[in-house]
C-alpha cells in the first residue's frame, strides 16, 4: 500500500512539473512570436508633411507615379526613380529637351509615355488624363499647387498628391532642395540616393568656398544677365543673389541695389552707371540679347566688360525651374574666369560632365553644344565692341 501511495505521489509530482514547464515554454514562445510580429510588420502607409504643409498618407510600396509642374519631374529623375514614371506632361514631348538637364538625359525614355496634361508655366493639371494612367502617387510642384488645389486633385485622381519645391530659384540656400530630396526619397524608397546627392552637393559647396577663401571677392564687379524666369528674358533680367556667385562668396553688382531677393529686371542705365568688369550671359537667352544688341548696340558697347572683351557664356540656369546640376557646373566656370589662380586644376567641361554623371548618369556637356549652345566660352566676338 505504501509503495502504491509513493508511486502515485511521484507520478502526480512529475505531471505537475511537466505542466508548469509546458506552460512556461508556451508562454515564452507566444511572447517571442508576438514580439517578432510587432517588430517586423510595417504599416501599409507612411505619413509625411509636404511643401504645402499638408499631412498626407502615402502607400509604402509606390510603383506608378507622375510628376507635374516646374521642377517636379527633375527631382524624380535626380533620384533615379524614372522607372516609376507612367506618364509625362505634353511639354516634355513638344519642347526641345536641350536646356533642361533632366530632359536631356531621359527624353528617349519618356517621349512615348502617355500624356498626362499640358504642362508649362501658368497651366493647370488635367485630372482626367492623370487618372487614365492610374498612378499610385502624383508629385506636384508648389507653383502648380498655387494654381490648383492639391486636395481637390487628390480626390479627382484617387491617389495621394505630394507637393514639392526647391531652391535656388529664389535663393542660394539649398535647404529646400535637400528637404525635397529627402521627402521624395522617403515616399519613393530612394532615401539612400537622396543622401548620396546631398553629400555630393555639400562637398562641392565646401570646395567652392575653400577655393576662394582669403580672396578679396569684393574687388570683382560682375553681372550675370539674361537669366530665364518663367520664359525667355532680356539682358537686364538677373537674380539677386545669383547662387553660383554666392557659392563663390562673390556678389553681383545688383545685390546692393535692391532689397528684393530672387528674380529682378533692372534698368540698363544702372548697368552703365555701375560698369561691371566682367559679364556673364545665360545662353538660354543669348538670341534675345543679340536681337536687342542689333537694335541698339551703343548701350552694350558703352559697358566696360563688352569693350574689354570680358563677356562669357553660361549654360542655362533656369529652364522649367532651376537646373541644379547646371548651376553647380556654372559655378566652377565662373570661378575659373574670376579667380583663375584658385581654379588651376579645374577643367570646367570635365567638371560639368562629372556633375552631370552624378545627377543624371550621363555626361551632357556635348549635348548642349550639339543642341546649339556655345558652352563655356568668351562671347565678346559676337558683339564686336572690343576696342571701341
């Protein structure tokens, strides 16, 4: 009897221990499973705040996008997200791509895509044509958002609309450009590419600043004319401050003449009174300048820079918003002209192609030349003022 009782007691004890161990293991496993589940399963949407200060939810796995308005598609191309683009504005097919850095690199890939609207300054989006290509996301420029309510467009096309913008169209400060890259980098899964470009640009700006360190840049009297802004502009059109000059710690002769920042159109008489030593002309509007010169050559030849043969060409700074890659390349050429002893190791054409390769994966300089631009060169012979 005693043995039976002992035996039963032992069995009961073993069973209780087994139950306790099983419960402990099961609880631990369930806890582990829960932890893994909560740490690896991501929300299907991300929430961002765009340049119109709108908070929007965007699907995490975007694969079909369109970009509308000045500068929007350029940012997408800079981020190497061209494979997601399912339609383009009409202007991307009808305007000559030469002059818009991004278009020169991707024109052949985009020209046969469906048209999603007219595009161009002052035009509004076409919701029906956007809806027809079934985008997961619409990238909209802030300029367009001022013409057409992005919330309304979002409802009409059934896809989130994210509003972006960037400088230096109105400022040499690139913080908005960096923010735009990071915002789109997040929603397009291109964050690594965004940081790569930001680091590259920062290295360039640091290099430019270091090259002119210790130089009395106030001794240089320089003017940059014929800068495009929402279309062609005359010689008296410029920007204050002009970012490529600013990055070289150098002021334009118009910087102290106005409190206005961004695009301005000055009187020719002001140029005559200030007498710049060196003039740069944005070649996007060189024909406009030459036409005006043919009508009234005396006023141009009254400028010291024209008489001294110090008139130089720049690749187009603005063309459907700012060509940021071109602006950086222009800065090196300007530096080479203004401070040659600080840029002895720089070939402006080679540097331009290096920058184009980083931004657009193609050395575009020769395409500009083949497309009718004169490139980084002295333009004085076109005016015939030397020696007058």
